[in-house]
C-alpha cells in the first residue's frame, strides 16, 4: 500500500484532527493546505485510518455539562474476576450507561475493577437509575461507590500524536 | 466552563447532536452531506455548529481516536488535600497530555485521563506528576471495554 502523505505530514494531520475539523465548507482542503498536500491525499489518508479502526467515532463531541447534563456519576464496583466480563457486558447494555470499562484494582488503596459512567440532568435521577440497574442485575450487595463529578477543570480530546519536533527527530 | 445556567438547545442543534455524534460523513463536503440528511442548508449547519461551539456546548467535531489504537492512555486519580486543590488542578491542566480533568466526591478527588504515543511516555508523565505534586497517582489503565462512548441522545437521556 503506497503512502499518500509522508510521515511528517501524516503526524501533522493527526495532530490537526485531534483538535477537530475546521468549520469550513471543505474542511479537508483547509487541512491539506496546512500539511502541504492535496485534498484527495488527505481524504484518502483519513479514510484509511477510519477503515483501520483508528477512530472510535466521527462526529460532534459535545460538552455534556454545558448542555445541561451536570449529574455525571462514575459508578465503581468490586466484581469477582471470574464474572467481571459477564457483568461488564450486561451493564454496558443498560440504559443511561455511557461507558463501561474494566480497570485494575490497586490494593489496598483502590479495590474497584469495573467502572460505569452515567450522565443525567439531576443527581436523584442518576442515583435512582443506578440503584435500579444494580438491583436488576443482582448487584446490590457487591461493594460499590458512586463518584459524582462536581467540577470540570478541563474537557478536551486526547493528544496522542507526538509533537512534530519529536517526529522529525526520529526521522 | 459554564456553570449555573443551562444552554438553550435549538431544534437544529438537537438534531445534529442526536444524529451526528457518530457516523459523520467522511467526504470532501461533510457539512453539506449532513445538511442533506437533515434537509436543511449547509450554511445553516455551519452557523449552528459555530454557535454551539462559541456557546461552549461543542468541544469539537471530527474523529474521536480509539485509544488502544491511537497510542496509550490511562485514567489517573489523585487524593488532593482540599487546600491544594486549585493549585494541583492547575498544574495538571497544564499538561497537554491531560484531558477530562474532573473534581469528584471521594477521597481520591481529582480524576483525569492521560494520553500519549506509548506507555513509556505515560510512565514518564506519572513520575513527573508525582514529583511535581508530591502525590502518588493511582494508575488505572483500561483492561477491557464493554461499552465505548458513542455519544448519547440529549432528548431522552436520564
């Protein structure tokens, strides 16, 4: 497979994409001018990345707090290792659950291995939803905690691509 | 970050959010394609997105990278004494590799995501954060995803 952009251009493009597409009629043309390539080459590169699974999704990334979703709870649970996959898959389907991940325990400081994010407008509503979800899945007795967020200090996308200076240094 | 007042969401914003948090067309004129799908004009879509962005409801538009493919990431928690909270939150915010830095109600009260090109970079950042803040970070990388973030319907979310 021939490469359409050179390495430096490809990394540059990834950094630009991480910051978001320009709000212009031809956003890829704008990016193409910034990396010094053609619009077609940039579009083809982005399609290849998309096809290869580099993107989780493509679209609007909203700030849920500004849109009124201020009750944002992280439910953490200590699920026995042998059933964490099964419970995770079940809770991942539950209404209101936006993310469901397994993460390592860090004993003795942190005993929880399953994380669910639940967003809502009102705290009571989110609490009720979570209680109901735990009850329906027979999880009421398992050790768990609800960590509501009370303030967002920062909310932006991940910056994975190294700075251009580092790419250049690595050749 | 706006606090204390809910933004009014106009009907077109609502439709854009409900329809295009994922599955945005990947073509030369994506906003025109989105307008066609919603039976409105490209100018209306662009004006609406600009307005959403300037009012603080839109972070950005485009790809959300799959962190297992895009590089390395981890969820980090710090137990910050109340008196140092503002200072530590600011120190953490200064890292470009930090996103989603939240205050949560817990002994571990500061929660953020660290991203980087590889795990070695994450390890280096964790050491740097520990040295800078004097606090030992909890390092909680994802081991399995049972549901990934595809956005959520603003109309009928809880």
